[in-house]
C-alpha cells in the first residue's frame, strides 16, 4: 500500500514539473459555498495546490516568503518535494520575469499551458509595476476563467491591483500595503481597500499586504489545508516566532488624504512617511515637491490645518504608539526608531499627545498584543 501511495505521489510531482496537470482533480464546486471540505486532498494528491503568476517587477520577498511557507510544509526536513503542498510558477506569456530587486526568475510555463481548475488557489504576485494600466488580455481572460471554475484567487502584494483591473474583485474588501493605499484608491475608487490587517479572507478572494505578510498568508493556507502541524513545521524551519493572525494591523503610519486635492501636500506627506526613522527637514520636504518652505507651510495649513513639521511629529508619535504596543522594546529604543534624539524628548511629546507617559501607555495597552500572542500559541 505504501509503495502504491508513493508511486502516486511521485507521479504527481513529475506531472507538476512538466506542467502537465491532468492527474489533478478539480475541486467539487457543486455546492455554492467555498466549503474547505471540497478541497480536502484525495489519496495521492497534495492537500494544497497553488498556481503563482509573476507580474513584472514582482516583490521578491513576498513571493519567496509565500512559496517557502508552502515548500517547508510540503515535505519533511526541508527536502522541497511537493508532497503535502504543490505549486507552479507561471507568467502570462511563459517568459522569465524580473523582480523589483533586479533578479530575473524563470517560470515553469505560460498560462495557456495550464487549466486553472487544476489549482486550489491562483496567486497573482505583483510589485513595483502597479502603476501600469495595461493588463495583458491573456491574463485577464485566464483569471475570468479561474473565477468561472470556482478557483480561489490570492492577491500577493500589488497583485491585487491586477485582480481589480481584471474586474474580478467586485464588491469584496481587499487588503493593500499602506504604501500604495492612495494609489489603489485613486485607481479603483469603488473598491473598499483596507490597511488595518495583514491579509483579508473574503472566501473566494484573499488579499495580503505583501512583504512578510505573504508568509503569514502562506502559513494560513497550509494550516487550513494541510494541518496546523505542517504550518508549525514551516514556522520552525523559517525561524519565526509564530503565525501572525490576519487581524494583526500593519505597521502603517499615514494620514488619510483621500479628500485632499492638493497634490503637493499629498506628495509631501508621502515623502515624510517614507522617512519615519530619519525625519527630513522642512526645507528638504519643500525641495522634494518643488516649493519654497513658506509655500509648503501655507499649503499644509490650508489642507490640514497644521504645518509640515507638526504633521511629521504627529506621524512619528503615532508610530511610537504602535511600537509600544506591538514590540517588546524599551522606551528609549522606541524613541530612536521614531527619529527622536532621546527618550526624554519622545516622552514629553508623547505625554502631550496621548495624556500619559510612554511606559504607562505600554503597560496599559499591551493587552492587545498579548491576545495576538495567545492566538499564535493556540
């Protein structure tokens, strides 16, 4: 019996490597719900199969972290056999794709070589090419085919842009990285985009913020389909502290400028957000948007009612507030991470904004993080 089972597993792996997915059986979609019972593995079939589509300038960390979560759960000892979890890497035309870091990666095949119904999930992995408004018709049509065949979709990093552009998101809420929130809302104003989660599961669509959140999404899928023991196996190999729950908020620190029409203010705010730990001077911010310092101050006061430096200080204090609750750091280290010269200045400004000292705030508000840690422990 063991020999028969091994032969079936070996046949599955060989077929995956040759991009021949004929041995895989599509999920039973006769039920209108996306019940996980329909996705349980048959004997000899991996419990989890994912087709990954790489877009131009995809984010290497998000893609690699997601795949490694599957890889390390798919076999014992990090041997990388696709036994419990299987994956296929594709591009719309079968050509290699270059990551935003400049690393070129070969793919297994083009979309036309694979029926999307052979996968449990289709993951679209994006990156720095999200401003591109051109979506290859082949990719659009293939995604629509996947939806018609009831295959769940995953938006990895800015892959969610491509899903929205293909018209497969519809009324679902999506999770995007805080750094591209404004760009997503401007491009898809009718879609509810959120940054208060690491990823959002809408049943047939799961979207994640990218970066290391893609690892959490991968572990989430492994735990669901392969079992928590396989997910913990991957956690140990990746030397992680645990699996972060979806509802853990992103470490995002931005001001919602959706209603602010002044492009200069929006650009300046974005520049400040990128320099949280090394705050730029008022002159540097003004030069970045092509204005004089006084012009920028007038623009900020007209749009937000505060100066650029007051905006920057508020953002840094909000960052400090998040660090105090979500990271086991002392007050001095938090102050330095927020761009303050020392703990005394940080403590003074923090007390003025939040009405208590940083140490007291950390002690009284740290319960939320302990709840997340308890979730991971369970």
